[in-house]
C-alpha cells in the first residue's frame, strides 16, 4: 500500500518536502517510521531515542490526527493515508 509522507523542518531536509512509501498491507505507524529510519543514521536519530522509542519531540500526524491520540506507534495505516512529520515547537 502507498502512504504519502509530508515532512517539515528538519525532517524536510532529510526526506524532502513530500514523498511516498510503499508498505505491506496491515502496516502500522511503527513500520512506516522504521522504514524511513533505514534511509540514514541521522534520520534514525531524529525519529527514535536511544531505547528505540519514538522521540518525544517528534510529532506524527496521520490524516491530520496526532498518532498519540490514536494508537501511537500501533496506529494502523491504510492505502492513501497521509502522514506528516514535524518537530515539536518550543520556546517563547
């Protein structure tokens, strides 16, 4: 199945503004993130912490909804879903 990716800020520099990823049917957000992380060690470090969990400063939106408000990394994906990646905005 084909998943559309939109990348913002530091993720855009590593992935490009928009791309598509082919995943097996029944894939989850965790599968997508792992697939993206195989592209470079730098990208892996931007997505996952040292224990292999998604970093707290990573926002993952699935069709406009934050993945933590769904099933987190276990959120199922479907053909044509759009996943956006962007860093948390902090500061004053």
